[in-house]
C-alpha cells in the first residue's frame, strides 16, 4: 500500500501530468490518497514523481492519519464505532492492518472519503524543487514517508 501526497501545485505543468494527478484524485496541495501496489498505479506515480511525495505506509501511522483526518460523507469524523457498525472490522486499527496487507480497500467502509486533506507539515517542507534523495521533499520516501505523515497529521 502506497500513500501519495501532493507537494507542488500544477500551474505551468504539462497537461498529461495534470490529467494523471486528476486520475489519482489529487486536486490540491497537501491532499493524500492511498493506492495499492499495482503496476498501473506505480506507472502513474512515476509520471507525477516531480509533484508528489510517496512511499510505503505503516499500519500504525495509517491508523493515526485515518483517526485524525478520515472524513465521512457530510464531513463527519471517522470513528471506531462507525467502523464497527458499518463494516466487518472491529476498529480502525484492524481495518488499517487489512488495508496494508491488501485484504481490504477504502470502499469497504461506506461513506469514507478516498482523499485525506492533511495539515501542512510542521516545520515546513524541505525544498519542493529537489527530490528526497537530494535533500528535498519530492519523490520516493520509502518507509520514511511515515515521518512526513506524522508531521502532517
């Protein structure tokens, strides 16, 4: 399971990159989506790597993000009680374990919005014009994406 966060805006970028971001449901800066580890999604992520930060998310961090930023239809908060009543999972932690293992999908919880609107990172981004390997904020973080998500919770 990959998490993709849009870091840069799309002013003056190519149309195919805008279209790919739209297909990923990333319409604004600091929005986040969860995508499965499939070749189609990996190709889309590679195409927009200069505008997003991405990496493999831990179930514990995903549970924290869903508890703080998960929204339902009508802008209600996602709670353990809602998950228990409307799905086959006991709580958000059990749902995130299944989600990271590939046994569940976001659509398994009815009314859960697929896009998470995150807070800008505390202490800010590093340079949004350089890759993560060069000391910036773009591209593949690997498992270090969890530190960025913690700052954006």
